[in-house]
C-alpha cells in the first residue's frame, strides 16, 4: 500500500483502505493488459478489470449514505 490513511472512524478507514486496494488492483490490471498478453489470458484480465471498476463504483455507493449521514450530524 502506497498511500497513508487518516483515521477519523473505523468506517472511514475501511472505505479508504478498500478504495486504495481497488485502485492499485485496477492499475496492475491495466499495466498487465498493456504488456501484450496471449489472447486467452487477455480476455480474463479484461474481465477482472471490468469487475474491479464495477467494485470501485459500488464502493462509492455503499459508503455514500454513511458520509451523507455523517455530514448531517456535523451540520445539525
């Protein structure tokens, strides 16, 4: 892991950790696809890359409610 995580709560730590790990995985898969894999391996890597990007999008949705409620608590 290359980034540092500021711990405000256990939930924010988990979100940051998962996001960083998924972004690192995405970068690895992009580099692997760009190096010229055999066709049968390339298809698998493309599938893994699509799944990783889907998970990144879902991660934001999963934690959206938490951060919205957290902001409302701070404001109100």
